[in-house]
C-alpha cells in the first residue's frame, strides 16, 4: 500500500503546548502507512521533536516578515496570509504531491492552507488546541476542513465563529441551527491530549515541598500571579521553587518579564533537562487563565506531583477533585494561592496523599488511546475517507 504523504504547515515561530501535542500525536502513526513533510518557520523545534525521532521527517524552512506576521487583523493581516499562501504554493510546486494537509495551529493562523486548498483540493485535517476568535473567516475555514479535531473546551468558540460566518446569509435562528448541525456532524470530533508510554515523565520526589511553575511567558499564563503568591508565602516560611519558561517570539500579545529576582527560586529558559528539573519538585502550580486543556498539568499528574489549579471551570477544574487529587484556589486571588502553597508546606501527609492519587488520574490519559481517532484519520488513504460537502452559505 502506498504511504500517505502528509504536509504540516507551521507558521508559529516558537515552541508551545499545541505544537508539542501535535508532534506527539502524529509520532504515533506507523512509518509504514504515512510520512510527513513540515513546512515551518521554526525548524529547530521540529528537528528535536518526537515526530522527528519516530519518523524520517522532511523539514522545509520558510521565513516570516517579522513586522507583518505580528498583525492579527485588517489589511496587513491579510497581506501576511497572502505572503504565506504564495510561499506555500511555491514550496508545494517543487515537492511530491501531498495527500493531506495538516493544520494544527488554529484556523486563523492556518488560513494560507485553506486559501491554496481552494485550488489544490487536498484533504485538509484541522487540529484545534485552543479557542478560536469570533471571526467570519475562521467560520468559513471550519466549513472547508474535511475533518476537525477539537478540544471540548473550544466548542463554544467554534460555535460562535460558525454563527458569525453563517449569519451573513442566514437568519440568526437558522445560523444557530446550521452551526449546531455542522458541529454535530461526523467531520467534527472532540479529543483530549495524552502522553505516550515512552514519554512518561520521571517520578517526582515525594513529600518534600518544592514548587514548579512551567509555561510560556504569554501574559495569560499568569507568571506574575505565581511570583506574587510565592512572595506572600515567603513572609511566613522558606519556599523553594523552580520556574521554567518559554519566551514567545514575533507576537503582539502581552509577555511577562523573566527572569526577575525571587528568593530561593531558580529560572530556566526552555531547559533541555526539564524532566529532571520536574522530578526534583513535588508540587506543580498552574496560574493560566481558562486553560483549554493543560498538557503540563497532565504531565505533572503523570509524574506524581500535587497539582495546584484555579477554580475557573476549565478542563482540569472539572475533572480533578479538590483535596483528593489536587488542590484548588480562587481564580485571580494571589493570597488564596499563597494560602494553598503554605498548607502544602505545613502538611506533608496531605501532599503525599494527593501525589499518590494524581498518578491514578494520569493512567487514563495514554496517548495511544486519546489520539487514536487522529492517528487513524491521518494514516487513512484519502479514498477511504468520507468527505463533507462544502457549505453553501458564503
């Protein structure tokens, strides 16, 4: 059987949870059924990725126009989409025919794939790791993708984007009905992330309180909130922590400052030895605001850490039970977070009990199960796939 040739488009210039999750999901595909080409502005990540370790990955480097790629709306946003569309088309002309396009950054960012696919008519698989904007163009993309895999927490934003697009031709009531029909069709499938067995984190240390914060410096990840809580807690006890961070590039969103002076804290920028650093800690603290999933939280659970999360209704807030397999604090309340951190410092038995139950939760999140539908879709021949009729409401 002919191996499927799938092309991944990656226009994001920095490493993040979405990119990591995509790489790890696709790495589980069989070498005998599929091969990958990545067209990316971030080749350094893909060269070291799990996908490259498991597959003979063809990495093609393209380049951004720095000031242009930061635009998120208006004429310059569309100029950036046109630029990437032309670059992509030139790359595809000189390469072997693709069977599928894989868009994994979000429809707004992956727009060039949708534009050139109006000409090429390939199977387009969209993987959505976070909420999408309320945009008519994003709603259009969602009607053009052949298959969309999305995190459950993003459902409402998908519904809103579809409604925005469909309302151009339909009444509000009909737009809602049609949007729900599209989302309930077989071409939209929800998924949650998992961890491959060979990537399972090292066991964290048991009982001794040491705190870990790990995320990008995007402002909504809440580094300032963690720093403030640590400073409040350190007024009462000696608190030791590790902060690991990724610095986003070429982006207009708010960025936190790092490193800064914080007693008994070590700072590490995108460390190669992150697994070892995590294993030295026992408590993982999330300060993200409405995290769509939280792969780092899952990895902390798998490492047997006590995770501390906000009461914000996000995925892990719904799944985990306060005082049993996690501890929770009032969203946005640094003083309440400091109280939880001090409790763990004073109650080693509570810490050990929560660490024990954390591993039990993580065992339900093996990647081979959680990514099965994505693996089967990406590996399937195009002839065997049922493709949707394109929506006529334009």
